[in-house]
C-alpha cells in the first residue's frame, strides 16, 4: 500500500467515526478501483439534449442552467464541453464511486425494505451546496477526482449481477450531470429485469426527465428548502425547477419520496416547513413519504452545529399535523422516528435501526395489524 492510499484510508476511517450517520462514499465497501493514472480522451460520447447555435456555440438543454457554450467551454456542471460545435459528456463510462448499499440509505423507506442496490456516481454536480457531504465528488471535475474507473453500461449491470444486487441506483453526485451514462445503464438494466433507482436534486429539465422516467422504478428528490433565497444562497440553484420535477415524477406514476436535510439557522423555520408539507400534500399526495434528515457539519459549513434533535422532532410533528401520513427522521440511529408507523392504527409498520430492518409489518401491501393499504413498493 503506497503512502497516498494509506492517507486516504486513514482520512475516511476518521470521518466514519465522527460522522456515522452521514451518507458518505466509503471506499472500504468495495475493492479499491484501478485508478486511471494517465489522462485519457474524455471527448468520446456526444451529449444528448443540446441545441447548435451560430459560431459553433451550443446551448445545453439538460438542466435549469441551460448553459450557452462557446467552443472549448464547459458547462456549470463541469461535465459537458463544447468541442467544435458539438457537445460532449466527459464522464460517460467513468464512475468515481461504485458500492453496494441498503436501499434505506438512498433514502427510500417504502421501496422493497431491506434490499440492496449497486450505487453509481461520477464527478461534479449542477448545484453548489455549501454543506454537501459528498463534496469530494460533487465539487470536483473528472480530472480532479482522478480515481475513476472505466466501466461500460454492460460492465455496471454485470457487476450488479455478480453482487446479487437486484437494483441499480444513481447517487453520490447529481445523476443529471452523467445523464447519458445513466440513461444507457437504466435501459440495459431494465432489459435484464433489474430495477432502477434515482436520487436527484430535481434540477433536470422536463424533456430529458420524461425520456428517463420510463426506465426508473423509484425516485428520491432532495428538496433542500422551500424558498428561492435558500436555493440561491446555499445551493446556487432555484426552487421552481425542483417543484416542477416533483410534479412530473408524480404525474408519470413513478414511486416518489422526498428528503429534506434540515440545516439549523438556514431552512429550519417551522412556518416554512409547514408550507412545504402543505405543498407536498396538495401536489404530490398525503401518502408521499417525507424524511427530515440531520445535518452534520461538512464542506463549507464546518463551523455550524449539528441539527438539534428537538428541531427534527418538531419538523416531524409539524408534518404529521399538516396531514402527511409517512414522516421519518434520518441520520439519527436508534431514534423511534426512524421507523414508519401506520397512519390508521398507529402500530409500527417498519422498525428500523439506522439502515437495518428489525421488523416489517407490511403484508401484501397492507398493515399487518389493521389491514389498511400502505403506499409503497413491497415484495
């Protein structure tokens, strides 16, 4: 083991002890990849969803930024480059993270509890969240990550098969920025009888989203806050495209869950939380699972405090009072609100201890105790 690899393992070991509940990429979960030591030709795969303009400029129509790029320029996401009037994706077949993990970690709480999935992530993102836990991937270009692998879509599906993972999920960084790679993997996985999951910030344009959703079985959207100010100042984004994505996913009939990472002092106003919950009920339905996750200091917010447990519990109570049926707290192992309760009889439907399932009381899509139907995708 060389000194560089030893230092990386030491760093991640320290982080995992300090932040056990964070959704971090843990290299020890899979054999270390064979790093790409020398730069290779990144301009091999033409991008989808772009428009050619005058003077060899192009407009990318993948996400809400709609970047207009002159020759040689890259988009806001760092992953798409104009080369002589054609737009290329730079990360096709170059994943920076490939791990098998429980579906609960995505998080999806009403989708085949206890099952595992093969996760795929690459480099960079189309947001600039100041508190990103996966900043070492999401806030880097493919050249800066360096330890990426070379895996074709066929390789990815084969790896999932070898690890007995019944589903493939796109996560870690924002999947929108490796859309073409994701799209081809999803189509191939569906052909092979696998399920496909998506964890996204929701900032994709409608046309590419509609093209992708027929190959997706479940979606988790990070609804980071419920004001334009929060999105602009803390994430470099916009709320409205995310709300549009949520409505589109629901309209297309794909299973949908929502997660809100509660950052103290920034998006923890309970009146705003109540407004968000009412919107979810009105636009997505009262049975949409909502997860309030605990913030742990990371990236550019290392001087902030961890979300107080009382704040998460208050958000949980506000959501239930507004009428949501399935509300959980995340990143707080062993807390009672990690579990899911029947909205009809109050009994525990799914008892969780962090990512472990201790009891599953959903049978044939119904509560074991009162026979009420429970929304979700169950075995």
